[in-house]
């Protein structure tokens, strides 16, 4: 399993407009493949898929993207661009965990957490899971499960609520960062009630080289309350959506003559295979 895990963003038939927007906001955007349903692209070498999925699901704040900006100039530039016609959850400023930080939602509904600090990695954009409501104390459990499922995984750092904890154990995780198949993830918790939860608006694509890999991941992620769906999609027991697909699919999607037919066939499948 060589390919990195990457996020898929569900748009209401405006994926092309969204990708064009990100191309204007970020300095390093490359479109890899494109058809009427799916656009594969990178931002700062981080792969994304944009899906024209229709109105069934909407992106929400349960999964955001942490951008390690590395300079005052870059964080100020991104904050201005992403907040225009969007929503500011936390304005750009100094916070206890960072000398300059902001949390915004862009005009297409995607949430971005901006951090002025650099990251000791070539991956400067990190998917971030927010566990809230009845799941706020599941961060450690989820990160442990994911690290047990994916190869080349490790915990990078964790922070607990400690003495701030009220009515829940002091070892409850506030924030953690870990690697899954060499892809960095953040996970954080909030005991405050929120009107959103994980859904298919943001899912994670995992490309597998063999049928055995597909079966292993599928079985591990659907156990203990996970749910199977169609076209290679599933939900794990925490509600996070995953697409477990054969790696050859990316090659097929890069062929303009076959891409549309392949996409339509793929969308009709349940668990995909070789």
C-alpha cells in the first residue's frame, strides 16, 4: 500500500469552480485528472479529490484542514483570501497554543485552520478530525484504532485536558497528531455541543494494491458498528467516511477516453475489487 491517504471533498455540482478557487488562493495547485464527476488535484503537493456529488451531503466543520503557513506574510495572505465571502470562526490573532492562528470556512464550505508556524514535514496541509458531542472523549480510541489498521503508522504527539478536565477523566485527549500510512492527521475534541458531525462531505480515499489489502481495511474499518455503503465507501464506528479503492482506478481516471465510463461504473459498485 504505497499511495498516501487523501481527502475527498463532496461538492454540489460545483467542484470545478471550487478547484479554480483554490488555484487562485494557494500558490502551488496542480490538476492531475479531470472529468465531469471527479477532479484529482494537489495543493502544496497534498493530494485531494473534488467530487460532483450533488446535494445529498454537505461539507461541515467536523473535518477541517490545518495549514502550517510558516510565515506572517503567508498566514495573513491566506486568511484574507479564504475568509472573503466565507465565515470566520476564530479571527487571526494570538492564542495560547499559537502566536498567530485563525479558523475560517471558505465560500464553498471547507474549513481551514491556519497556523503561522512551520511543520517538520513536506506535508504542510493536515486533515483534522473534530470529535464532539457524544464522541468528544473518543479521540484516543479513534487514533489508536486507525494506527492499528494502517501500516507505517505512529503517534507524533498528544495533549490532554489535564487539570482543566471537568466531569471526565484527566487523560481525555484535547489534541493529538499521528501518521497513517505516512500521512499526517490531527484529531481534536470539544466537549461543547455542536450542530454537526462526521459525514460523507469529507471522506478519505485509500488506494490499495491488492484485493487482500482492500479486504483487510474494509473488514477492520466496518467492525464494531461501522457501516458499508456503495462505490467503495464505508463509515467506521466513529462516523468517519472512507473510500477503499484499487490503486489502478487513478490510472484509469487519467485516461480521458475511459475516465467518464470508469467513474460511472465505480459509482454503482459496493466494495470494490480487482
